C-alpha cells in the first residue's frame, strides 16, 4: 500500500499554531514594508558617525540571511578596541505599527529546519534591516577596549552607518583559525581581512579566559544539521562549535554586558536576561559525584566550570551529554524587568552581573526593545516604555521563548525521523545518554540523532558505547527506535 511522504512543512505550521504563534503577518504589513523601502538612508551628522570605511565583517551560519551584527577591531596602546555593529531595526520599525505589534506578539524567530518563521517579515529581516554584504546600513555600535587580561574598559554606544565588507561563515573561518584548512577564497584574497580576523580572535580569547576565571561555564553540544530542500530532507550530519562560533559568542556577550551596564548607569529601567542560581544544584552535585568529582554543597560556578573542563579532557566523546545534562538542570534563562538604579539578578552560566539581550533585533523582540531604550538615552529623550510595559514584555518574551523551544524540539525529532526512514536496518555506533523508567536512550555518533533502545537494553548505563541497528521511525510522533 502506498504511503504518502510525511509533510514536514504542514507539521511545522501546525506546531506553531498549537503553541500560540501566528505564522502569517497581519494586514498592513506590505504597505509598511513599502514605506520602509522608500525611506532614505539617514545621512551622517553629529549624531550618526560614518564608519562605512572600516573593514567590517560578519560571521554566521552558511544558510543565515538575517544578519544582525558585524564586527571590527583595532590594536591600541590600551588593548584591542572592539566595535560590534548591531542592525538599527528600530529606525525601520516604529512602535505600534502592524509589524511591531506582530513582533511584540511573536517575540522570536522560530527555526524548525524545514522552515523559519520570522519575527519580522523577510523583506526586512533578510534584506532591508539585515547587515548584508556591500550594503550601507544604519547601526547601533557598541564599542569597548579589551586589555591584556581580558578586562573591558572605555565602553561607548552610539549610532553609525556601517558597510559589511565580508559576509563569512562559521565553518570556513573556524577551520582556518584552528589550522585545519587554509582560508576560503574571500579571506585568502585580503591580507587585511586575515589580520583583522586574527586580531578579533585574539580579543575573543582574552574575553573568554577572563570570563572563565570569573566562573563562566563552557558548554559543548553536538548538533544535528539537516539539509532540507522544498520540505524534503536530503541529509543530516553532525556539527560542533568552532573557534569562529566562540569569537562571535564572546563579542556578543561582551556587547550585551556593556549595554546592560550602560542602561543601569544612565538610570533607565530595562529588560535583563538572567539565569538564576540553579535550583537543582543538589542533582548537579550528584551527577558530578558519579563521575568522580565532589562539588560544594552551595552553588559555585567556578567549581562547576572546573568540573566541566575536567570532563571535556577526560571524555570528549561523551562531554556533549554531560553538558546537556547540566544545562537542563540549571534551567532555562528568562527575561525580567529591572527598575532604574537596581542591580537586578545576574547570569549564573556567564558569570555576568549585568546582562541583557541586544545583539539580535531582527529575531528577538527583547533586543528591539533594548535598542529603543538605548536610542532614547543617546538622544537624551524619555524612555519609550513604562516599567509596567517592560514587565509585560519580559513575561511574554519568556513564555514565547519557551514555546519556541518546544516547537523546535518537536520538529527536530520529526525531521530526524524522516531523515532516517531510508536507513532502517543499518548499523551505527551509539552512546547511551539516559536510563529512565521510560526506557534507555541512545545517541548515534554520526549522525547525532537520538532514540530509544527497545532491544538489548539490559545492563546498559549512561556513557556505554556499542553498535545499534535502526529498527523503525515514526515521523508524526518523532520516534526513532534501535536494537542492540
């Protein structure tokens, strides 16, 4: 009997609706896009610097089209000056317009492998407000100096015009920085760009080392990267973070700290991104004890970081699973409103006291709100939101981020089930990732898909490695079944 292929696109759309999202943009969107498209680029003046001549570059995924940030650095006597340019989405999207109301409702772009459901229309997020290569764009620049110890000084935030000179990818830049390959054609063609990226990498390493001295945690996860064309899965493979991923992450963390500190010092209420002290710390202590490490009874980020570093060296193949377990036990981050002048809570995992989200206004509404707040500070104008407004926005952003994770998790399982349908009967190397009353779970070494071990699970424990055979898949339920 013929069985029709599983419709991943329809499935993704249905999941969005079930979790409270509106996949379609409202009436008035096209008219607003037309008005934005016809608006002239702001001219440089005393409030807007012209920095288009700098060697800005972006580093992102191979398939990314919504480019929120660009970076450039220069050596100074005090250290390495880093400039992070963030797309000035607030200049294009005015409050209380159809696009803004939709963004406030959705709060986040949802990535489902088969389709992205953007917070902003793609005419904006992948074009008019994206920092595309060789395009002049307005930006908010977050500037700071990184000294030889990784300490940040001389922070400054201002408006500018920027021009992305080179759109680069994590895989290509990461492989080159790590010495696994030579530079790609774009980097190889410019000695100045090579020097620029090396300097950025040096600054990022200093920032990361300082954060780790303060107790920041270093997680590592193996992710499945799926190639999908017209809703059909063509390939699934493993992907790990590269040095280029770390570079961008380190700069974004530093930029977000500078933003949060600046708003606090200027007496402006804002939305913070916090990860509270883990409530399930005793379970983290228990996990570490099983692996031969004694952690303090009270939550201690430095001790936890040292444990994670030790595990990564001792068992790199299984470190991704230890990372995932700790991340789950720490609990998700959340958005909270912090009143003017208050210190607020910090970010346990990043060892950051002042932290907000500000570097992705094309795909996170909290970042767009933060951008509007800092622009009011720059212009010496009253804040555009009341404390009650910010409380409501923070609450909705947290709820929708949780809903987005659920949609993405369900679709990740369904896409993996579809990708593995034609490989039933094949044999794979696997690692046991969980033993629970519901069953024994394993993750394949490559591709990194997870499923349940239905036969041969007796005596298996977390960390065990052995071969398994794929026995069945169920895309609708997202099930993948193995036998030892």
